[in-house]
C-alpha cells in the first residue's frame, strides 16, 4: 500500500508540473510581443502545481507515518499476605474462631506458643 501511495504521489506531482509546461504554448523564437494584455493575466500558472504538490505531499507524508504502538501497562503482583499469627478463642463454646462464628462474651486473643 505504501508503494502505491508513493507512486500515486509522484504521478500527481509530475502531472502538476507538466500542466504548466503544456499550457505554455512553446516559444519558437518568432513570438510577437504582447501589447495591451487583452484581459489575460500573467502569473497564475503556479496555482495548479502548488495544489497538486500539496496533495501529493499530504498523501506521501500520511504513508510515511509509522503505525501507532500500544504498550501494555506492567502487571503488578502482590504476594499473598501471611496468615495471622494469633487466634481467637471463645471460652463459652470452647472453640476457636473459624469453627464457631458467634461468641456471646467476646473473643479472647490467643498468641501461639513458640517452641
């Protein structure tokens, strides 16, 4: 696709430049000097090539742009939290916390015995 756009841009540029040469009429050395102008304006032959080159430049620069790059954000890893070193004991039921979910008198914090 890039080669096609570059070729198209070159063809448009060449056509724009050659249009001015073809419209010139050719000078063979026998042209008579112009008197009075007869409503003809001189100097307007630069508009078409300028437009053609502007379009060709836009096409060419659009084809030359690199494709956008997506960079994924880094994945943040959090290690699992260590298990708590204390347990909760309920004296009325005689069980520890995950085995009983209710304790009427409140939980007692029990530290593990280190050996």
